[in-house]
């Protein structure tokens, strides 16, 4: 698993994620976009998709794992490989542009909110119903 943190911190990040999940009594996570259940593995990659942290709790996303990183409350979310690769049509709720997660690396842990960071605007994405 790779992460957007400094080199050599991958094992610490893996332990952080597993500890946060354990504290929430979770051995699965749900995709933030399609709600698919993703089993969590103890070795890399941890999920069939990617994980990310957000400083904000997304009310429209049912499943999050609260955790603390450097004394700050963060929320751990996952996005499945199908949503990242565009199997589901995901649109931005603000600008109505299609969200493309294909450039995100599978098995990665991003320490920023990938739904709010790119590519269309600074807001969360959701599935087009």
C-alpha cells in the first residue's frame, strides 16, 4: 500500500487504519458512493479500492470511521474500485460534472478528502440516482 505521506510511514499508516477500524468494531467498510461492503484485510491492500481521510463528516455518506490523526478528529472513508473506475455514474452534487476517480491509486490511503479535492470543484460527489 502506498500513501501520500512521507516514505517509510506506510506501516504506521496501516496500523493507524486497523486501530481506527478496531476501535469502531468494524472489519468491513462501505463505499462512500455506492455503499458496497468492502472487507478489510490485514495486509496490503487493505480494501478493494482506496481509503481517504476527511476533516469533515459528510452527512450524505452513511458510513464513516471517526479517528484521530495528530490530535485532530478525522473521518475515514472508502471508495470501491468500481466507483473509482467509472462503473457507476458519479456526479458532483454542486456542479453536476461527472466525477472521475480513475487516476487514484488502488490500495492507497489519502490523507485528504478525494471527493472534495478534484477534479470538478470543491464539493462532495454522490451517485446519480
